[in-house]
């Protein structure tokens, strides 16, 4: 029986960036038709584990995407977004400079 190395995580956490999709209506899926659209991720973006980013989305400069989010719409710069579907929750402000600056615990 094969075993994983001791450093191997028990559960992989990743981010999925998918740039292709298929039409919704069956008549448009003839010959396995599909489309591709780029994903734009600007600088200083943080994307939480197990998030999925769909085709054509732009994630603005400095934004934070919550873990497990399904990002199907653009996210504005310097904002916090979360959920399935992902929605902008609030802007990042100077108050965030004083929160979560040291390790918890």
C-alpha cells in the first residue's frame, strides 16, 4: 500500500481559475461548442483557499476574495468579497490597518 510523505497535506486547498465554458442552451452546444474569456487578476490580490474564478472576471487591485467563493462577476479594487455567488461586502479602509496584524492564538 502506497503512503503519502509526512509533509503531504491531508486535504489539498487550491484556487481554480477556469477560462473556458459552454453555452447554456443545448442548441448552442452543437459540436461541443465552448467559449474562452480571460481572467484579470490585478496586483496585491488575496484569494482564499478553494475559491473558483470563472471566465471573464476582473479582480481589482488589492481585493480580498473569501475562501470557498465562486467569483462570477467583477470585484472592485480594494474591497472584500465573499460567498457563492461572490458579492462585494465592503471596501478595505484604514481601520483594516489595525486589525489582524498579529497572529491569533
